[in-house]
């Protein structure tokens, strides 16, 4: 009867550098490209953003960074047109500076 140890026999032959490079390759494969926004979507986001500032609404911001889209929930406290960024106060009272070009979507509750 043949007793095979399966993948256990192969893990002993892999160096830690190989394991790390495989993990890095898998993470790199998960990355996406920056979505291209249509003009209508940009106008919709601008209106919602201005509405959120005026009425202190809690908004959900989808932010593109390093091939991944993150979600940030908070209130917009300031729009800096010179630096082209938003200042957002999140639910934990931390202030984030988010560049305009990294915004993918803004949603209301």
C-alpha cells in the first residue's frame, strides 16, 4: 500500500523566499486598475459632496489606492481646491486628506 504525505512533502523543499514570492505574486494578481469615471458620475459625486457638507451628512467614500478600493465613512469637513483634496472626519474622529483623483464613488446612507 502506497502512503503519500500529499503537499506536506513539498513544503519542506520550499525556501522562505519562495513562499514570500508566491504570496507577493498572489497579492499582485488581486490588484485592479483605476476605474475611469464618466462625466455624469463625477457631477453626481460633486452634488452629493456639497450636500454632505451643507447638511453634515455621513457619507461613504470609495477610494482607490495601490490597486485596491477602500471604503471610508465620515463627514467632509473641508474641500481644499489648491491642493485638490478633501478633508474627511471619519467615525473615529480621525481626519483624512483624500486627493480628488483617488475618489471612485460617494454614497449616502
